[in-house]
């Protein structure tokens, strides 16, 4: 996989805590960020796919047993 360097500006206390976290996890800040971003991108992809499935289901509509034919009137439904 080809990589690309980027520059980030982060608060010093955040960098210090991230370094400690990276040491505890036996990785680097770069490794932590790569994992975090990969998880977020995968989550966003899953959301997009799920949303697409739901939109398609809404377009298809649900089978309510009427076969698309309404054989009653509004008055009949609201009879008292």
C-alpha cells in the first residue's frame, strides 16, 4: 500500500497522551491514527450501504396484501 505523509497540528497535551497510549499498545501515533481512520472509513462505508438498502426498500414499498388495489372508500373506513 502506498503511503502519503501529512502534517497535523495538535495540542501538546494531546500529543503527550497519544504517545503514552501508543507505547502501551506497542504502536506509534501514526499507527493509532491509521487504525482510527480505517475504522471510521469502514463505518461510514457500512452506513452508506445500509442506507442504500433501506432507501431501495422504501422505493419498492411493502406488500400490504392489497396487490395495489384499494377496494374501500374513505367513508367506509371512517364509518361510526
